C-alpha cells in the first residue's frame, strides 16, 4: 500500500497507536515523522498522533496496514454553484483559520507531541476566535478528507429529515381548507404510534397482497377491521377519530418503501419479467455468433385457408423462429397448423441446421446460399419448456449442443426471439388480408377470418421474403453492442455481422452433415414397400429412379409388402427419407404420379384432404335413385323368371346348348333396338359384313348397323 497524504487505512498491531482507522494528515521526511488522525466520530475531538516514518514504512511492508475509507456526506459532495453563498462564507472563514494553522509544520508537531500544547490558543487569539472553534474546525477538516467542503456545516440535516418524530398534541401535516369558505372542516386527528401501527397492520393485510386491491379499498377495509371503536364513536358524536384517506396513503408510503410495495403486490415471475431493474443487455451471455440460438413459438396474427379449397378457413397458424442471440440473425423458421410441441419444434431446428437454398425452393423462391448463409449448429440452444421439457429433446439435441430451458412465465429470458414475433406481426401479418390486429375483437368489427385468402405455403413464402429483409436491415442495437462495424466500415446488419464472424473465425458455430441432421431430428416413421412404391399413410406414394428400387417394388408385388424406416419432413411432402437397406444411410424418394395432387403440400394439407375424403365417403352413399334402380332391376328379374316359367319345356338338357352359333347369328339378324320409337318407327337394315359403305348408295347411313366380321383365332 502506498503511504500518501490523506490516505485512509486500518492498523493492526502497530506500536504507538490502538488498532483502528486512521488518516495520514502530514508527512515530514526530514524529521522522520508521520502524523495520523484517528477517524472515530466527527463530533469527538481528537489530536493527531506522531510516529516514526521509517517504523511505519516497515509496518506497511509487514502488511499491518490495510487500505480503507469513510463515507463523505452528500452535502459535502457539491460544487460551489450548488451551495448557498452564506454557507460558502462560513466555510471559507473556517478554512482560512485551518490553512494558516497548517501552513507552519511546527504547529502540528507541537500539537501532536505536547500534551499541554498552547499552539491552538495562540492561533485562536491571532484570528480573534475561541480555541474550541479552531479545534472543531481542525477535527472536521481531518475527518472528512482535508478539503474545503469538509468544513461545511450540516445544514442539510436541519429539521431531522428521514428521522422518526414522536407525535404530540398538535396535529401535524397540511391543514384542511375550504375552497370557498362555505363549509368548515374539522382539523382531523394526529396519527400517533398506535394509529400508525394499525395502519401498518391494515396495509399488510389488505394492500400488500397479490390480489391487486386499491389503496382506497384497503383504506376502507382497514377502518372496518382496526378502527371499529373509533368509527362507532365518530358516528355517535361526529368528532373525527380516524385518519383520513390522504393520511393513510402518506403513512403507507412512508412505512413501506416503494420497492417493498411493488415486490409484495406482485408475483416473483411477474416482478422478474416486468418490474425488475434492467442493468444488463440481452446478449451478455452470448458474446459471439453461434454462442446461443433462441427458439420459441407463437400464434401468428393471420388466418390461412386450405390449399385444396380456399373457401375453407383453417384458422391461425403456429410460427416458430430460431434466432442467433448475438447477431439477431434469423437462422430458421417453421410455420404449421400444429400447436406448440416437440414435433413442430424439431422441424424448426431441421430448417435451421440445413442449407436454405432448398428450403426456399419449396416455396418457389430461388436464392443463392450467400443470401441466407445459415446452415450451422450453435454452442447452446435456449428454448421453452413447452416443446423441450420431454425426454426426446435430451436424447436427440443434447449430443449436438447444450440445451437450456427458460424458466416458466419468463418471456424476457428469450427477449431477442420474442421481439422478432412483434416485429413480424407489425410489419407483415397485420397488413395482410385476414390479419388479426387486435387480441380482442370489438363488436361490430369485420371478422378477419372473412377476408382470409392465403394458404400456408403462401404465408411461408411471405415469411422468407420478410426474414431476408430483416437480416439485411440496419439495427441500432448491433451498432451499440459491437465495435466491429465502425472498425471495418460495414453496416450494422445481422448478415454482415454473421459473415464477418465466419470469415474471421469469431464464432461458436459448428456444422453437421445433412444425413446426420435428418437421422437425428426428423420424426421417425414406418412406411410400407408395396407394388405402387413406398406408401406413407394411406394417400402418399413415393419412388426412386434407381433400378434396384424397381426390383424391390416388383418383389413386393410378388411376395407381399414390407415395412421400412423413414424420416419425414412435414414442411414438404414432395419427398421423404427412407432406409431401403437395414444399416444403410437414408435415401431421398419422391412423390409418384399417383400422388401428384400433394406436390408442394404440407402435412397439414394432407391431413385436411384425409378429413375431406372421410367426410365425403362416410356413410352408405345411397339416394332415392339407387332405390328406384334396385326396384326396376328386381322387376326385370321377376319378369324374366316368369317368361322362363311360361316357355315350353325342353326334351333334355343338351337341347338348351345345341346349335348356339346358329341361334346367335339368327338373333343378331333381328332388330337390335327394342323399341320402335328409338328410330322413329324405321326398321334398321342389316348389312352383310363384307359389304363396304359405298354399297348402300342413297340409303341414310344413320339407319344402318354394320356387322363386322369376327376375326377367328388360328
């Protein structure tokens, strides 16, 4: 520790002084002396103590001294502009006396070493003041830091501010006045210690609770509970005996600090989320891009319709965002009709960890990889309890990255991704047809569902455009948090930060092959290898262009179906990943023509089709025409049976089948139309099979039936 004038320290085991806190008030190297002043109390008069300078230096080397300090009153920490002139005059007059005394080093030597020193009396007589004035001035000067303001008088403490005072007979506080002197009011009561204790109990019971009771209601309940006798007496003689509402408010706020009132009237989670101090930044625990990805879901403020029938409204979809906490880069998204779940959350992670070129192509958007260069894994993933509290995420995600679960009801723990939801609702969804701008709809307003026109795929395409625009947008928060933008002359945008971090190895990102991402995160399904290809569900069929696959399908037609392991990307039904051979990697197979209506559709669209199909084909499917046709067929059958029964009998059974060819020719040569009105009464002429069309001359071709010669098999 450096031994400097005006420094404060604590002594331990130093000969010549008792252990305590001291200030160095002067050092005289020529005389090998150092003078210490004990800091006990500014009111207690003390004399400086002299010690050998060389001995004191040795004590410092032996670590018998420890650096310390004292608190300076607030009224001394002001500039001259803030101090009234009359206080400055008194301060300066004291300082002049102290400065003249300390100008001669012999004065402090005499004061410290002589028990009956007369130097203070001599100096007081010189300045025309009493010795006590000099002693107290020196005491304040040495105690409070040896500055001019150390001699300021404590006028700021006048009146006993912040000190409890005993209540007397006279009423304290502002008197009550009538506005126009038409009425007179009683003075009210003085709140003594007893009433103050009752107010404290009433506030604790009625106001400082989680029920949200107002001060007015708490005041009334306090009077009913703790001032029963005073109220009864006041009602009998009209004399005021209870504190007024304003007195109640004053004492509640005086007894309980504002912080205590806020904490006790709200829950811990609400306080931490909405009322706590904000002394840090959201990126304090994510110093580099890739240090932490935030994942969360919300219900988008827009209604969607079915891709098969736009007249069918499907409601509001669930939107997932994955955002890099440091750079604000949106690295992935997922939109579906599923509610928040692990199944939807894992799909958002797959979209985040795989290249975005093929993701955008599903929505009909062509981009280059450098336009959205995000296909990486983070060091840590921060997500919600709703999606990742089950055991599956721990098994599948933890081997790839650290998984952190945010506390319940603490949206502020994922502030970056939560703010993205607000930005996209304001900038995109609220302006769309079918957008929901209010949480609560006012009666008489147009229902947003009546104007819904966008399908899930179209919402996805709009989101991609808005995400890429967001990643290119200049953000003031980035410019404040990192200096790389001004150092390298680049705009503070998420994509610039991301590219700079990757190119300069200032990131915590990692990569994983597509096959590994698919195998780990996409949901495992069981598909069937059948004669039509690979069947997933009851409506989707897939195929591969390889010759080996064709042979497997042919074998399935001959030997029966078999089960295969698959991974399904629910965002697009155009393809799935199938393990064709046990132990081999996954193969990407594509929709067949048999399932072409599901091209570029979500799994939700397939489910909608299945529901529609079930509703269409449910039940018997018969109507009155089917009943009439059935009755007519039965009548024809009855008549035919009657004709058979009325015909003459046969000699033997062989007669029934004899000469079938001749009978057939004879029957064919007869009129083939059963009713005359079918040809307006005209008889159809039968032409020989070997005649040509020109052989009929002027006959109407519409009345001729040509009997073609049957080709006999050799």
